[in-house]
C-alpha cells in the first residue's frame, strides 16, 4: 500500500480533497482492525457515526459520555450493524481529572491500553459581538479544552507505546478568520489546536529519542460545521491508520472542502 506523502508540520491540506479523506473512500483493508479506540464525547451524531465506522472496520471501541441513556442508545445502534469490531460504553465526566484517571484504570483493566482517541467534546455559544462574549459562555466552551487535557494526559503513555496510535480533535475553520461574535469559541479552539500540536511534538520527540520510527500521530480536523459531515469525519479518522504516522502527525485537515 503506498504511503501518503508527508505534509509539513501544522500544514492545512490543500486541494479539492484531503488525501486522508480520499483514502477513507477507497476499498482498502482497514488498518484500524483490532485497535482499541476511545471516543470522548461519543453521544453526538458524529460520535455515533464514528463508532459505526470504527466497529465496521474491526476496531474495539469504548464510547465515553456523561449520559448513560444516550450511551445505551449508541451501543444498541452500533451493535445492530454487521460489524467485525465491538463497542462498549463508559460513563464519565471528562471535565473532572480524578474521574478521567479512574476511567483510564477501568479501561486498562477491561480492555488494555488504547491505540486511538477521537475527541468530540464540544459545543457552541456566541454572538453579540465582543461585548456579548460572556465569561459564563467562555467557561462552558472551555470544558471541551479541559476534557482534552485530561484525556490526553491520562492516555499519553498508551499512545506513545502503541505501534500505531492516532489522536484526533475537531476544530473550526473559524480560526482562519475569527469573528467578534465567536471570540470565545475561536479562542478555545485555538488552545485545543495548540494542545494537539504539542501532543504531536511529544510523539515525534519520543520516537526520535528512542531511535524508532514514528508510530503515533496527532491530527486536527477542521470543519465549518459538523452537520452533514459526520460520516466524512468518521471515515477520515478511521483512515488515519491507513496512512503513515509521519505523513499525518501535526497536520490540520479541512474536512469542509468539497
């Protein structure tokens, strides 16, 4: 299987289609098969789509959220598909560090170390120009960044030690041109992107220090809105295992491009 050419660190993929998205649409043996993947914030439409795609590709999925009823519905939906993988759920407040530490312990005991994390914790509040950017709205939005920090720290050793690890977050095309009415939102997304890129640098440094090939990748997906792009996100994340880690680590992929 040919490898995707490496992109410069932090690069936004160019052209009509991302090579990773194109790879997801081709009929290839999914390299994610058998991998243990955690979906953080799994009870959204994009979380369900990602769980379906991963399980269909043979991955073992742990879907994490705060609403047990919605998690049960996700699991029932995914388990009705003709899938090679598996899914189970975990209830956790990812904004609470102690709860995430306990979650990691439960996953390690039940499933082993994780090979992938798809971070889907998010939300939107904004409007009203700069004066309308309230602290209450900022604190709500900041929860996604807090969860990202907790989850990536709790599973960092797993991802570094995996022979094929993939972390991905979902950010926004609003970072290209932040608006006053979305200043809180853009600021949190910018912080999340910086964190994901720092994770990427950590992966690269660990591989270099060990004298080993890079096996882990941290990727940022950008969208204008996830509505209508849930399946594309799911396919693009699943396809990351079919690309060489060095080709996708520390890259920004715009899924909004047609």
